[in-house]
C-alpha cells in the first residue's frame, strides 16, 4: 500500500528546499565576490543562480582550475540540485504528491523533497569549505600584493 503525501507533509520540506537554496545563493554570492577580488577579469552582474554558477566557473577557469580544484568540482555539482529545485518550485505540486512540471507529471514524496533540501544544504556547506580553504588564502595574497 502506497501512502500518499498530503499538503502538510509536502509544505515543510518544500520550505526547507527554498530556505536552504537561499542560503546556498548567499554563499555563492560570497564566492563570486572573492573570485572578483582575485581575478583581473571583468564580471557582469548575473541575476539568476544558474548564471552565477556559470560566472563563478568562468572566473575559476580564468584564475586556474589547478589552484581551485575543489571549488571547481563543487561548482560542477550544482546543476542537478538547481534543476531539481526549479522543477519543484516552478512546477505545480498537488496534494497527494503529484508534480506537474515542464518535464511531465510524476509523483514525489515528502521524503524525496526532504532529501533534496538536505543535498542543497550539504552543497552549500561544501561551497563554504572551499571558500574558506581555497579562496580566502588567495584573497589575502592578492590584498597583500595590492598594497
């Protein structure tokens, strides 16, 4: 017997997806600011998360992927999370867990949504770690050189 997800079961994990994605975007903004300080490349002001990821990848390649290998890897892991988040947020999620999106109609469970929220939070934490371990030392080096 399959248990259907009811509205209350879906709302809480969907809220965590939204909240954690916001945290991740804030961390990505910090990464972009640091990359801008290190890079001599001009930076456009990206609006959406996907464009921010693309700009960050471009700057990492400009600076040198070998110096920022962990960051490059972490940035590369964002796409499936963004796609899954967008499917939920921009799709139509109905009582019972029926999700209608541009890719079609499927069933989702509250556990699946909760797992996505956890994956987004974990990605944000990995991005924070890469920021601290790889970017901040380079920012401090570029600040010292610039003085």
